[in-house]
């Protein structure tokens, strides 16, 4: 069972990080991404901030050790993606734009849950 759990962890973590790669385009304010954000009403500089932290989350989740940093990265991804979903709900956007961030948030939850012990914060008992 341990091998299946490890495979499931890496599959969900790889998918999570792949979907979060859009943060690089946000960081550098790629034209199409900026245009996609326009209906949400956020200032342009906010796109770069979100992109920076998404990129940092990928690094934190993938590098070995630093379990507390991973906790923060998973939490950040969850908050960013659920916030994105709510933002799309508020402007009455398409179901895709509402559901896609929730799928990514679900990947973050699943990846965090499946982490090997070496990537977890060990509680003192």
C-alpha cells in the first residue's frame, strides 16, 4: 500500500505543480493572462504578486525538507484557488472558471494528505 500511496502523492503533486505553472505567466504579466484578469477588476500589479507566490509554492512543495514551508505553500495554494473561484462566482463567470480553481485546490488537499512522513511536520508528543 505504501508504494501506491507514494505514486498517488507524486501524481497529484505533479498535476498540482503543473497547473500552478500559470503563475509564471502571471509573474511576467503575459498579455493574454492580464486580459483574462481584466473582468475580475484586480489591479495589474496584483497579477504579478499572485504569480510570484504561486511560483514560490511550486518550489516549496517540490524541494526536499522544509516541512513547515510546505504547510504554508499548501495553505497559500488553497486560499488562492478558493479565492479565485469566489472571484469568478461574483462576476458570474462560466462554470469552467469557477470549477477549475476548485479542482486545483482539491489537488493541493490531496497532495498534502498523501505526503510521505519525510515531508510532514512531525508533532511533538
